[in-house]
C-alpha cells in the first residue's frame, strides 16, 4: 500500500480489562484492522486516565484494580478509517465497553515496509 500526503489518524481509547470474544478488546480491534487491510496500528498502555464515567484509572504497583487505558492509533485514508470506526463501535458495544473514538487529519511524510 502506498500511503502518503493527506491522511487521518483514528484514536481509540478503551480499558485494558475490556473483553470481546474471549480476548482483550484492544487486541480484537488491532486484528480487525489487519483483516480490514488498514496501513497499521499501534497500541500504547496509558498510565492514568478518566473519562465519561469519571472513574480514575491508574497503573501503580500497589493498585487494587488495574484497568489501564489502552490507546490504539491507526493511520490511513479518512474514508477507510471512517468505515472502520463503525466496526470498532460494534466491537465496543459487544464488549459493553466505554471509551472514545476520535479522528484527526494528519500528513504522512514517510511510510515504508522494512527491506
């Protein structure tokens, strides 16, 4: 795939403990993106968050409950990401998970597979 110029970034934040189809939700989203042939995905584990439910989540050594925020980023063309966001919404609904999905314009300066 040739990816360059004006593209978009889809940002998805879900909880680490959210599950769908007996696997972590963030993992299901990444594998769905691969199946949908998006250009790539990255998952980062957050340290501290709160959201619509106003519950604070943090990653601490002595924390009783660890449900860290998982931030998934995907870059591709806007129309492909918009379509994929519908799939993500359905996965989130199936998991009964809260979270947020945003999209923003970005410019790809370099995109290349390893040699």
